[in-house]
């Protein structure tokens, strides 16, 4: 979509606000959670789809919260290198973005409550933590982004929490395989956040936003997403071993295939070009989770 042609208050403005390129980060851990649960039990697909829906609306909520609260705090400044922020650009009013955020949180809560009636009310505690995490990145007196905890939050909530939460809904208490598999999309989601913060390194430093990239400096900020993606892909081996599915180790073929992406973290200038690297990281996360999920079930046939 050409951002310059989007008119205020139109569906195009909402598409920009939702930031569809970030949604693979929400889908990937749920896909792995379903795949690992299917090794243990017959999956109820209505519950699996509900888990996916909750993950997607919470990701959208996080995007809207980021758009709204960064504009309000003054972090968004002219010359920003990231995708257009609709609140700062005046494409949507702050009240409209806040209403969209509230709607997403409400929808996620309603779906989660339905799942809880089927699975157990313990799920509401996990849901409440996820709702809080969706907003806490940029909101509140101590936003996680300003504390340099954005990557850690992405790793936890878009990794083991989402994967084991999905597993728990479908198959009961999470296994070690579910926990370990959850680290794969979690590490890649953290790489997405690290790439985002690398791109915004200079503007964030100027605005007093002490992200991990600001704390590490450019050299460290470039190495961080490389390490996160590489370790995430290498975990396919331990997951295959722990699940006793040797064929799943074939997913390690992704390690050499990731080289063009890894190189882009080191060589891409701090410029809007990093937006495409960020999108590629999201696609790589989804592709990796799909490959590992398929490989686990191919291994189950042996």
C-alpha cells in the first residue's frame, strides 16, 4: 500500500494501523502449539482457531497501543524511518485508535472467556497477563520499550507463552517439547523487535527511549537479531530429539538457508530499507514454524 495516497479515516488508514506484516509473529507460535499438541491428542480445531484468533487480535492491539502511546509520549518525530504511524500522521484521531485498541482487547477477552468455559477458568489468568503484555510495551509509567525489555517481552509472549498456552488448551499440561518448541518463534519474534529497534536506534536515543539497541550501540544491535534468528533455527535439532522425531531434525536445513537474512542485519544501512528486513524476519519466523510443525508430523510417521 502506498502510504502517501491513504486518506484520513479510510479503511486504508486502519490497514496501516493494524500493520499486517507483523501478524506472522502472532500466528507462528500458535501453529507450533497446535502441531506439538497433535502429537499427544486429537485436536479440537474450533479451540485451535480460537487460540489463533486471540493471538492475532492481541498483536493488532499491541500495534495500536504502540501507535497511540508513542504519538502521545512524543517518541514519534518528523523523519522517523519506520512505517507511517497513523496517529502521529493524523490519518486517524487518537480517540479512534484508542477505540480500536479497546475493541481488540474486548474481542480477545470474549474469545478467551469462551475458551475458558470449555477448558477451565484458570485460562483467564494467562489471558489477563497477555492482555497486559499487549499494552505494556509502550503504555504505563514504565513502558517495557523504555526499559530495554521489548525483545524479552516478545520472546516470552510470542514464544513459550503462546505455544504452551495453545498446547494447554488442546492437550493439557505442557510438555517439555512444547516449552522448547515455543522458544523458536519466541526468539524470532525477539529478532523482529530487535530489527525494529535497530532501525529506530538514532531517533529513539534522541527521544530518550532506552531500547536494547540504544543500550548496545549499533554494532551490538546488528548482531542481536542475527544471533536470535540463528539460535531459533538451531533449536529444531533439540526439539526433534526431545520429541523423539528424528526426521524433524531436517528443519536444520533452514540454518544455511537463513544466511541472506542474517547478512542483511549486518549490512543494511539504518534507513527505511530495514522495514523490508523486518518484514522478511516475520516471514522467516512463520516459515520456520511451519517447517518444524510439518517435520514433527513427518517424523511421527516413522
